[in-house]
């Protein structure tokens, strides 16, 4: 009974605390004359004017497309490479120094290079997002594949399961808990890099909008953009967790039964 | 049918080398149920891994139907002790049992029939669409056995398959394996460290020595073909065989230890 009450209490807090924060912010900023911290009501009405739905087509959609493409490319490339490296110790050892080096480069440092080589269009932004998102997924995939239980590997061998069946039906699912952990890290990186790439040499997108508002002293607009990015990150993470729960249902079940 | 010929396996090289198997030689006949029993750490698992083609022997060879085993043979299945780690947790019982059949390209209907028959023979028909982790340990091991049976092996290797389940489940599984063995007419090589189990199940028992392993002795089990947990275990022949195997293992173990003592004593006396 207490466990159930605890759960309800937790859910209640999750809803009421953010509302409380908003109320406090609203009250605190209500009579605000400070230029940089406009009243919350101003920000919210600007938010409604701007994002419902006037600039959805011109800024939100391009941003999401870039982010989705970059993240998607990273997922495909990283999982494929990770499976390959995970299954071959030799490939893993030869690739390790390169991977560690590329991973260590602070991503924004690549922007000048990307602009120079790819240009200022969408491809540059997608490239930057993908480049950054690859590493967490790649390293986690490799870890997941090398960590596959030896008994499970031997079972697979004894039954003569090789080739694509082994790859897609054994190694990939066995590594999927780690792959998902990597993907979650990369998803937040994707959002960050989307904003950064749009703040440099861009003509649309949410990142561009925030910077442009700041430069034209449209402070409520700037705040509304920041608010939107927060909501976006929160929603994306929530959606991702829902998918993860579904796909990795077996993993939670197996772990729970192993612990009991 | 299966011939272990001067098999030796050494792990590592030089000073760190560990001789797991010294020199093993025995045969397994068609439709035979052979139990391999020996003290713990005597290289039983190493032997099974060599038999199943998972591990290459250092010397000697194992032949199945006169063909040298150098990789997992197509008509051989292996049941591991760690059932929880040998089933695919992301697949349902049905998918687990069916998965190894994919490469046999049997056609969907035949494969489905094999799966259903195998699952039925281990009494899990109602659990086809459950996941392994939803089942108890004994049931999980039955899924692993069903998977092995559906694969239609002519020889089934089992590596201490009932060592991690409780006593009652263990007795049930022992009877189950005797039953399915009769149904499927499969040859079984059953590794165990449990002497009772080896006498209860086997047609023949191969007793191994401690590492580096050799065959201590081979004995035929002269008990009625149909075994029963109570009747068979009350049979005087059961008690005799059990005591015999027990002494056989103990003798070698105690013999192995004082052997060294007489050599060392004169040395200490001199100093």
C-alpha cells in the first residue's frame, strides 16, 4: 500500500513542482522592469505568437529535420561499425586509436572545417550532428558486442548459427541495452549540436532564431526560443524512453528475474 | 559412433601450462546413454567442449562416424548447465526452440511441427509464447532441452545440465530426459559430478581421474532399461554400482595425494 502511495506522491510531485516553479517565476517577474528578464507572461504570449504555429514551418521543422537526419545517420553508421569492430578483435585494436582521437575533438572546433569543405547549408549541420552522435553509440555497441555472454556465444556456435542470423538476431539484440544507452547520450548531443550549428552561418532554425532575437534585442523572443528548446529536449528524451521501454522489455524482465 | 582417441588438452604454454586432459580414450555407441563422471575440476567441461567442436584438442582427436570433429557437427546438440545464459532472453520459448532450425531450411510447417513436438515432449506447450525469464529454472532447462531435441541431433551432449536446480526438479528432469531419449532415439553423453545421477541415468559410466584426466574405468550399468526414482534406487545393484563408482573416484583422489610424500621424505631426512 505504501509503495503505491509513494508512486502517486512521486507522480504528483513531478507535475506540481514544475507548475510551482512557473508560478514563482511568474510572480517574481510580474512587475519586472529589467530589460533582460521580461515578465513571464510576456514570454509566454510571445511564445504563443511565435511558435503556435507561425515559425513552425520556417524554423522548427528545418531544425528537427537536421537533427533527425544527423542522429539517424549516426545511429546507422555507429551500429554497423560497432558490430564490425565488436566481432573482430584485430579491427578493434587497429581502430581504437583513431576512434579515441576523433572522439576527443571538441565538436564545435570542427565547424570552421565543415563550413569550408561542405559549405553553410544543411549538409554541414547534419554532418556536425552525425559526427558527434556517432561516438557514444559506436563505443557502446562495441562494448555490448564484446560483452555478449560466452555461454550464449557457444550456444550460437554449437547450433551452427552464423552470418546474418548471428549478427542481426544474436549480436545486435544482445548488445541492444548498451546501444540504447549510447543512443540516449547521443540524442542530447544532437540537440546541442543542432543549436550550435545553427548559430553559425545559418538563415533559419531554432538556434538561429535565438541568436537573431538576442542580436535584435527581442528579448522575449529569445526567451521563448530557449523555452522551446527545453521543451523539445524534454519531449524527445521522454519519447526515446518510451521506445526504449518497449524494445528492451525483455532486458528489464530478464534482469528482474535474475535478481529475484 | 563417437570415438575419443588419445585426446589431450593443455591450456597455456611453457611453465604456466595446465594439463586439463592427459590422455583420454573411450567410445560411445549408437543409442547409448553414457554418463561421464569424475571429481570436480577434472576437465569434464573441457572434454565436452572438445566433443562439440568448440575447442580444438592439443593432441589426439574425436571422431563422429569416423569423421574428425573440427567444428560443431551438424547433428549434434549441447545443453549447458547455465540454462539462464544459454537461452536468448529476447526470444519467446517458441522462437528459442525454432531459431536453430532456420539454417536447416525445412519449410515453415515442418519446422513448426518439430518445435511443437519438442516443446510438448518437455511439457511446456502452454508456455510457447512466454519468455525464458518468465519461467522457473527447471522450466528454462526444459526449454533448452526442447531446443536441442527440435534440432534433431543424433547425439546430444549435456554438461551437468541439472546441477543448478533443486532436488525435486532434478529428479523430474532426470526422468524427463530418459523419456525423451526413448522418444527421439538419440545418443546421449551426459557429464555430471553426481554419482547417483550417473548410475540412475546411464547405460554405461565412464569414470575419469583428476586432471590431467584419464579414464579411470568404464562400467556397464546392469539395471532394467526403464528406471524409476524409487524402485531403481532401491535395487541392490544400484547401491553396488554407486559404491563402486564412489570408491573408484575416491581411490584415485587419495592415491594421487600421498604419491608424492615418499619422494619428499628422504629429502627432508637428509638435510
